[in-house]
C-alpha cells in the first residue's frame, strides 16, 4: 500500500509534501533517519489552559531537543471570562488579546493555525483541516502533524440542548468573533433608538435584550450592558441612557448563580433588580424564533437581541476522534489527565471530564480548573519523559466570583476549606476578581512582562475611551 501525505516534523521545520512511501509506522520511518528526532509535544487549543501549558513547556525544554507546537484555529487569544465585556463594548479586545505568533517567539514554541480534523493513534499524527480566507479561498492546505505527546485543550461551546431555533436566532458568546457580532448589533439598536427619540422625544423606544441562562456569563453580561448603556450618552448618543435598555434574564432553575450559596445568589439578584434587569427564574425556553422566545408556560418574550448562555459542551468533533467521551462530548480522563484510551494523549479544561474518586460530579468547567489542570499536565509530561510516576490531579476550589460590572461583585472563596465558603461582597470581591485576571497574565507571560502589562492596563483605563464603539 502506498500513500501520499503532508507530515509536519520537527527537523523539517515546515509542512512538506512527501514522495510516495510505504505505509509503515512513523516511528519506523524515523528510525531509518540518521538525524536524531526531537520529542514533539503538540497542544491543540490556545485557551487559558493550553496557552499557559505551551509557555511552560517552551520555557522548560527549549528548541534544541524538543519541539513544542501550539495549534489553534484563531490567531490570537483572549481570556474567555472577559468576553461579556467585549460584547458590551466595555473592553477593547485589541488591547487585551495575545497574538500567538509573537508569544511563541518569546517562549520557544511554534504556532500553526488550523482546526483539528482527526487523530491517527497508530502513526501518532493529527490531521488539520484546510484554512480558508473570508472569500473561501484556501490559505493553508490540510496536513498532518506528528506527536510524541498530544494535549487536547480545545475548550467548550454553548450547549443549546436541542432547543428548536436556538442556532438560527440566538447569539453565543464562545469566541471573540461572536462577542464582536453582538456588540455591533447592540450598538446599531442603540443608535436606532437614539435617532427615534430625537425625531420624537415622546416615543417609548427601547433596546430589548434577552439572555437565557443565569450562570456567571449571563449575570455578568446583564450587568455590563447597563454599564455600557449609561456611558453611551457621552459618545454621540445624547438622548440614550440606561432607561432605554430592557434586559430580561431567564433561568430554568429556581435561582440565579446556582454555583454560589443562596445568600450570594439573592444578593446578586437584588443588584440586578436595582439596575433594572427583569429576572425570571423557573422559566424554561422551549423555542427560539426571530426576535421572540417561547417558554414552557406559553409566555412570549420579545427581544431585539437574544443571547444563549445556558450551558456548555464539547465540540461535536470530539466525539469522532476515537476517544471515549460523555454525553456532552467531553473527553473522559484519568486522574493523571491522560485519556482512557491512550496514555500519550492528555486532555484538560472544558473539553475534558474528570470525576475524582468519591465525588458525585465531574470537575466544573471553569477557568481556574483549566489553569490547575495545565499545571498537572505539564508536570506529568515532564515526569513521563523522565520515566517517573505521574501525579494525580487534585482540584483546589478557590471559589467563585461574579462581577456585576462597576456596580458590585459577589462570590464565595476557598470553597473546599473545612467549615465551608467565605462569602465576600463589595470592594474586596472586586479586588479579588481583578486579581484572577492578573494571575492569568502572569501564567501566560511570566512575572516580568505580566507585571508590565498590568501597569499598561491601568494607564489604558485612564487614557482610552470607556467604550469601544467600532
């Protein structure tokens, strides 16, 4: 049997079209070469966990004997918990995003743009789908990359639970692109209302936004929208203010923020009510239509913009890789973060599912979990290379913090300590919430550049406009 394929190898340094060769295992072909093969570690997904992992691997191993490769379909990274601020226009993602090409040069790894298309565990290669530009023209052909160790850190996508019409009529906040789309539509609707009010000051025009899902993303977005609406009058929309905004937050469960204690959930709901958010709990959406939601009780909710933030799952592609997954397409892993099917393949973050011994539920899909998993995977790859016993991941629940924009912050800290959680509200909670992002900066940039970027961020808050309006 003869086959042609594009294989990316550390020594080649690029994707090369090979001549027809016998279909023998990759390792056997490389053993015939006189050039020592570098250990190739491939990380798919440049989110919070994946980007931190390649930084550590690059800093640890360098380029002489190892080849660290990051694969992502995007060209830059932005911390996913900030997407609600990007969507509301409160954060300019161009200032906070991290370009993979510049970052990889600094930390000794390589970056390749592409989407995972499949895994061949026999030859230890992954295949990447072709990359096309906006006009549909192929920019990068599909090719394969070999690996000695593979880490899947592709994150999650919104789970619509099969509700009819959601994919067609709702906006997700899974990516920078989706957040930008929402911001553009929001600004257009605000401009429409502002012009209508100028033409007829007595008109009762509103921008109606419905958010399905009262977890962290839904609650934070609802509050951030009022922060943005209150600032628009300073940027050309003189007759527009937060009274022209109507946000409805829908939750199928009995209360918002179910991950927090009831006291803090109630405090957050009170803050939202003060802002003007209409909170509807025990309200299940059964269908989405153009600018309309239908609930199980038969209620019709009209909205100019509809955001779906009701839950997450793994991408459908994960269930087709030949690795064991759960019903949410998350890859099942051992305590070492190795997949159940292959010890050379690790998974971390939202795309992985790990249930510790004695626990009833898997580790929740949070940024702090991805951060901790990345540290365990780093240690275990190093230990595996040195033929040492691997570590078991131990999740340290640091608690949850929910930012209600500039208005308030609530949450619980040290959730797994003896005696329960420590409830925090107000300025202390806001300070700690900000510190979480700063820790992320240190994790992906190191101490020196991380501290420098923190200082630049403070300057930008002073000299830059409060809203991104383009």
